[in-house]
C-alpha cells in the first residue's frame, strides 16, 4: 500500500487487449486504506476509469479481477476473488465472488487486481506469470465448452495454474453468462462472462512464485488456526458437511419461500425429490474452492450419468421453479449451465418467465413445466442464441418487454431474483431491491432472520438488520475477500477475519472501520448506477410486481402478498438510514463524510431532497 509494504502489493496489472499493451499501475496508498480490495477496488476503478455510458459489451468496458489483503493467506476459506465490470444485463455495476486458484495465484504473482480493457482481434488467453503478462492465441479453444476448455488449459499451463474462463454462452454474449473457475465453480452473475466474450478473452491464466508479505505472521497463524478450529467445532459443522447449501431446500419449503412455477408459490409438492436429504443418499463426491476448510461442493450423477456439483440456488431455480421434482433432472440443467457458462439463477428465472408466458399464450414455446428434456433443449438454444433462445439470452427483463408482459418477470434492475420467494417476506424483498448488483441474495440473506422476527412486519428494525448484513457480507467479505460461509453458516465470530486483516496489513482495522468501508463502497456503487442511468428513481429499487399483485394460493401462508405502500415506507427508511435522498441518491453530505468528494457534483445534480 504505497508506503505500507504489507497486505497489499500496491500494484495493479492493466491489460489493454486492443493494443496488446500491459502496464503496471502503482495506485495511491489511500485507495487501499479507503477501499481495502476486491469489490472496493472494483468500484473505485470503475468510478474513476470507466468512460460514462460505455457499452458493457464494447471495448471500453473494464473487466476487473481483484483480490483482497487476506486472500490466499492462512485462514478459513480465503481462496476467493471478485470479478466485476459494467453489467450487460443491468447496465449498472455488476460483480461476483468466485472460488478459484486464480485468487491464490494472483497474490503470488504480486498483483492486487487485473484490469482488462479493449478487445483482442482474435480469441485470446491472457497469461500472467509473476511480473510478466502477454496474450496467447485461443482459436483452438473458442467454441469449446468450459469442461473441455478447462482440461486443455490445465494440459497447457499445468494443474497449479489459476484459471478463469468462459464457455460458449460468454462467447455468444448471452447477457447472463458467467466466468468459470473450475468445473462447477462459476460466478459473476450479471453477465461477466459476456464481458470477457466481448473482449474475445477465452481465459485468464495466472501463476506466481512469491509469498505475499504480511505484517505479523505469528499473529496471522494464531488467528487462522483459532478460526479454523472454531469452524470445525461449530455445532452446525457436521450437518453442513453432509448437506451444505442443499439443506436449504427443506428449510425453504417449511418457511414457504421455495420458488415454484416462476415464483407463483413458496411451496412445491415435489420438494422431497430435490432435497438435501435425498442428495445425501446419492452423493458421489465432495469438492471445494482452494483453501477451504468446510467444502460445500456436493456432487451427484445426473440423469445421464454425468457428474454435477450442486447448490441450493441451482436446484431451486432449475428444479422447483420450473416444476421439476427429480434432483437428477435438475442436475442435467445445472450441468448444462456449467458447461456453457450460464448463470443458473438468471437461467432459471428467465426459463420460468418463458414457461409462464407460453402458458398464457404470449410466447410460442415447445416446452412446459417439468419437461426437463425440452427445457434442456432451450438451455442449449439460449447458450447458442438459436431461435427463441436468442430472445431469452437477453434475460427476463428485456424478453418480457419485448413480449409485452412484464409483471411476472422476476428481476430487480434486470438481474433475476435468487431462490427465495418474497410474497411473505418484505425484508428479503427489500434486500433484493437494494442489493448493489440487482436481485442477488449474497449481500443480505435476511430471510433466515426474518422468518423468526415479525415476518410480515415492515419495520425499521428490519431495515437496520438488513444494513447490518449488507455491511458484513457485502462489505467485509467482498473487500477483504474471503468466503463468508464460515461466519454465516458455521456461525464463527467475524472478528476472526478482522484479526486476519490486522495481522496481514499492520493497520489498526476494527469492525467499525470495516462498516465505514462498506458504507463507502455501497455509496460509490450507487453513484456508478446513477451515472450510468443518468439519474435515479425509486422505481429502480422496487421488487418484482408479482409479489404485490398475486397472493400465494398454497401452503401455510396462503393469501399472503406484499403491501406496496408499506414497502415504500420501508424503502424510504432504508434511504434515511443510509443517508441517501428520498429518491435513492446518496446525499452530498453523506458522500463527503465517506471521503467521496469527487462524487458530490453528480449527487448535487440528482439527489432530490423532498
Ligand atoms: C453466486 C451464485 C450462487 S450463490 C450460486 S449457488 W450459492 C449459483 N452457482 C452457480 C453455479 O454453480 N453454476 C453456474 N453455472 N451458475 C451459478 N450461478 C449462481 O451463482 C459459490 C458459493 C456460494 S454457492 C455462495 S451462496 C456463497 N457466495 C459468496 C459470495 O457471494 N461472497 C463471498 N464472499 N463468499 C461467498 N461464499 C459462497 O460461495 P456469484 P462459487 Mg459464485 C456451480 O459467484 O456471481 O457471486 O454468484 O462462486 O465459487 O461457485 O462459490 O447457494
Ligand atoms: Fe467454496 Fe463452499 Fe468452501 Fe466457501 S464453503 S470456500 S463456497 S467450497
């Protein structure tokens, strides 16, 4: 960090693919202090260097891969990195958090981030080895699915290389194409794979030979081993190791939040067939991200006998949400998404919308609820942009506008909602509405708390809880960059991660400090959205219309739906608590308090105080 040699290398690799030029950017030390890393760096770089109004699929968009000060160090689950860019799906800020050897290798190569601008003339691979970077041809890989391409890359660069790659969906600019890190690890929901595709970048391969400098290795090792012990001794560790995120299926059914038939219902008659308990019986392997101490990649054989790594979101969005009640069938769709490099959540949301539109006679489609084989054909059509797949490759928001029925397109700001129905969960609906990338649960999984705390209430207490979670999950874990599951799933104290940060950097970092970093990053991301959309309105922060319009017709919460006026009241409370204007734009004084003076003129233009 400028004058601080610990925790950060102080260097960012800037790769211009149009010119084939690579340079080192020694960024100001203050950037590390104010933004820490990962998402914080991505937001700062996009704010400062992205040309306003740049086409997300044009050469001027910036693709960023960023680690943080604790990435790759000893400690629980530190093998993660953030990928970010202007999103082709939402037109705003987009990011994702991926488990990958590329995270570990990027640190070992001595870079805090890679920024890719421009576009290569031909399909290429960006190779980074310690201080050196260059492009290699990838014509032989273009068109290959992610599993085949991954194997070829491992053959070419070795098993220990850090790899980020795209599949045919990214190449074909499907707006919800992801970046793939290893077979069955995929991230960057808001179309980060399409951004790589638009730059004709099939893969990034990284390898380094250095050990990151840390301020106090003894303190680091002590905090790391205590944290790892706390994970393993946690009462929930055993059950987690058996089911991982798949345990959520049964929980969601009980809580009436399991999406069914394009979020028409929160319960699904066939839930047992896609549950974690069933998965346990047929599991064949367990995989993980690098440096993980609580692996969650449960693998089964799908209907066609191929191995697939499952997660709750994938199974709910490609199972119950499409009327599919056999895990092996949902797994086929999950595998296709991984092979092509499509986001499972947006895929499930877009397919759900399409099946419903077809049922209502608004779209011609040769597939219906639960018809896995036909739906699998549609997945291929989307990835290859064939026939109706070309329309669906645009995502549910654009497709629904074209079809002319938007109220049951389940998205916020263009990003499809993850797998929690919110007819009876106003707080979770607010979490989706205010997530900095569109409707993703990763910044605030309020639902587990909400079902136990005045579920149908629209209270300030809920708003405050939401912000608390956004600070922890969207702040600490996205900027220090580590997996949040040790804290949110085995319940260990987040202070362990603060200790790791202190030991790595030598700075007097506290939880309060990281909360302020989180607020700064949130405010700056919001300003990126305001700039890219030429202003802001409360409508941009509204959950899907369906949850207000149509009540649940089944389950223990039959009759429940959201109340628009009360939701709006809660949204206003949220803006107040954050120091944002009533139209959702951060107030100039809030930006000044957070050290974001350069965003003040834009806020003065767009924040409406009354
Ligand atoms: C994540 C989103 C999720 S969230 C899931 S399942 W989850 C889906 N997984 C997909 C997949 O698989 N294949 C595919 N083709 N598309 C997919 N889309 C969906 O992407 C993931 C884990 C999970 S599994 C979660 S909750 C946690 N997320 C974390 C986060 O966001 N931040 C953080 N600091 N730690 C996290 N730990 C957990 O990581 P996105 P991954 Mg993912 C096959 O990337 O864009 O954030 O979207 O990356 O390495 O697979 O880890 O029930
Ligand atoms: Fe990766 Fe799961 Fe381990 Fe987190 S808990 S690091 S997502 S394998």
